[in-house]
C-alpha cells in the first residue's frame, strides 16, 4: 500500500490538531467542517477508514522519519 510522504502527514496532523482545538475552544459550523475535512484528509493519506487508526498510522509514519534527539540533559538546547 502506498502512503503519503512524511512531511505531508506531518502537515495533516498539524491541520487536524489545529481544527480540533478550534472546535473545542469555540464550536462553530465552520470549525466542525474544518475538523471533518482534516479528519477525512488524514484518513485518505494513511489509507485508514477510522480516525483513530489514521492517527496511529500517521504517528508511525512521522516517527519513522524523526531525527533522533542528541541534546543532553544538562544542555537541552545544544545538539
């Protein structure tokens, strides 16, 4: 099965998170429509029918391409 590029998936996760927060903070028809659209896009990009599966798949895709953290505890901003 083909999956979307990790950068695209990362953008879709951000879109979903933003839409979900907007809907929780101020429920409106527009926010609900954006949340529905973001959810559908995430499902389509991951090939999953359910949102919970799509979120888990998206997390796996992003994790596979994550850069390992090399910062130390003493100097968390230094890499």
